[in-house]
C-alpha cells in the first residue's frame, strides 16, 4: 500500500488521500470534499466505479428475486 507523506502544515489544506484510490478504495469524504484537488482526484473516479457496480448488483438481485417469485408461483 502506498502512503502519502505530509507535514502538519499541509494537513487540512491539501488532500493527501488522493494517491490511495487505485485499488478500488473509497473516500468517505468524496461527497463533501472541499479540497481543490477534487477536480482531478482519483477518489471521484473510484466512487463513480463503485456506484455503477453497486447499481448493476442491485438490479441483478432484484431480477433474481423476481425470477424466483415467478418460478415459485408457477
């Protein structure tokens, strides 16, 4: 895992998490981030990918439940 090196001077002024989002991780602050780096942050892309995959999974689960109910009804 990569680690960002920051000084106490940078903490709270610049996002030091941006380098972490290459392995599917998610930033818990991406929706309310105020850092200027948000425009190019990999966390935004990671969150979009996660939400797309979650959407597909939920639709698949719903379709499977519908199919199961149809088969049970018979």
